[in-house]
C-alpha cells in the first residue's frame, strides 16, 4: 500500500517561506512500516498526479481549501480515494465532504491508524472524528519524510496546542475551544536533542498558555545552546522571571499579536487583556532588553478603525523598530464569532470567499464600518509596502537590544525581512486555487 501526503498551496506561485508541515511527520510516525509514503508540497513542487498511489491525504486550511478541492478532483478522476483533515474540514465538515471521500475532524493522531486500516481494506468511512480529550504524548515526528525538500531553515517543534484566550477572529479557539493538549516535556526535550545545531520554531499557538509548563521548558532549554523563536501572548511581560528565562535559553524572536492600537477594537475582538500590559512601547522595551526580536501582528477593519488608523500603526511599527510586522485585513474565518457576526449584520461581500472565483488575496471580504472596502484594502497594501521598503528595513535594523544585538540576530533579521518582502509581492492580488472549476462528489 502507498499513501501520498499533500500540503496544498493557496496560489499558483511557488512560496519562498515554506516551512515543514509537521502534521505529516506525525502521521508518518503513526503509519505502519510496511506502508510506502510520499510527500508533495504544492508550495514548492509540482504534484505528480499520475504517480500510482492508493490513498491521498491532504491537510486543509481555509485559504488552501479551494486548491485542496481541485487537487482532490484530479485524484478522484483517477480512481484514487482522498481523505482531508485540518482546520477547514473540522470547521466546515459538510462542505469538505462534498470534495473528499473521507474527512478527519479534529486532531488526527488517534484516528489515523483506523483511516489507514480502513483504506487498506477498501472500507474507507466518510467521516472520522477525534475524541475531544486527545492526548498528544508519545508521538515523535518522523522527519525523514521531509528529506530532499527545500524548506526554510527553521525546524518546527510543538509542545502544546490551543490557547487559553478566545479572540473572536481566531480559528484556533473555534477548533480547540478551551482544550489545550500538551506533550510531556521529556518527549519534547528528546526531540530537541536530535535537533541540536538547528534553528527551532515552536509552533504552539501560544507558548505562554501554561506559565508553569513554559517555565519548565525555558529552564530545560538553557543547556541546549539553541536559537529558537515562538508565538506568545503579550501578557508574558508581566512575568519578568519568565522573560529572563526566555532570553537566557536562546529565544531570539517572538510573534506577538498586538492587533490594534485602539482599545475599543481590542474590546470588540475579545482581546481587551492586551491593554492590561501597559503601553505597547513599555512592553516592547521589556522584551528587547532580553535580546528578543518582536514580530508584531496587526489586524484592520474592526468598527473603530478609520483611514487614520493606518498611519498611526505604521508610525508605531517603525518607531518601535519591530523586526517584522504583519498587517492584515480582518479575515472572517468560518465558524468564528466574527464571521457569524458579520454574516448576521449582512456585511459579508464574499460569503464563501475561500471558494469564490471573484476573490483575490488581499481583497476586503466585508463592509467596514468607518471606511470603504477599497480604503481598507489600499491602506493595508500601503502599510505593507512602506514598512518593507529597503530604507525602512535598514532603519528598523538598528535596534541594538534586539535586532542588532549580535551577528546572528542581524542575519536572522535580514533573512526574514527579505523573504517576507518577496512573499508580499507574490501573494497580493493572486486568485486562490489553480483556476480550474470545482467538482463535487
């Protein structure tokens, strides 16, 4: 038996920032050794649709759903069954079942062995659902599945999943709720021991979800001599001891969701707790002092945003010398509270934007309250362009506490900025998928 794993891309252009899809290394470890495995990453390489295989497994996000459905159609035309899992099939199972022979709802570790067994017996079920209290202990990713792929230098490691917060735009909370499964620390450290000398990115949605576990991890990392980065919530600045441990253990970068400079927007998105950390500038100072670069994330389109919001945010991001910044329009992901609110208020311009042939990456999906859809789209395009000019990159580089703290910091800073600049140019205005018509079962 042969199984082909496929990671779809959202657009047709090759990606410059593709990282290892960890889910397939986990599933590879759970696959019986007599099953042949192949992995094709649509972001990096063409998919050989005519290569013989017995089962195709795709991981699907909302932005890649259209392309995933198009890929599935190619294989089903050849008589190959397709199973889909990931966030999008979990949030919209009835839609995904129109395009796949089977779907996996929730995290797939517990149900993957049954899927493989059923496929081998020719008795694939239509729907598999993971238990809500899934344990993620005991599974070490089989990274040999990535051999020969041109992924970025970061190796992906995951300690836990989910987040203790419930921001209304977040698909993580829609997927997990308050459940936060976590691996045992010893298993994570054993995996890191095999990755010594590599650059590590912790893919946890919020590495600070469990402060006690975070402290144990940071203490253990001090002896590994690693450079690592993560995603973390801003409230960590209220814990100087943990910040010290982060810096001492080799953390060089953290992705933090600032989201907005407007307190009323933060309240509307259920992220008012961001304001309890004090002024953003003061919070950044505490992080920079530990040698940690900050990758800031901002979202526009909430009800208190106006055209003036763009200039205020750009000025803050440049003055604060953020190592990187993501400026995004509010994206109503299906099954999230913000999607349901905008749909109820009849403000969606593209109801099923992820499948709409008229939607282009970067277009405004809904009607903002205090600006036009075009003003929102153009404001974000301008922010991305001006923040990522070569002169702005040079200006932001000279933050001696973080971005220019060492030669390693400088190298990482320049690398992520140049890759990001290229990806912004590639994605803006691109249609989702490959242009072919969608075919349901």
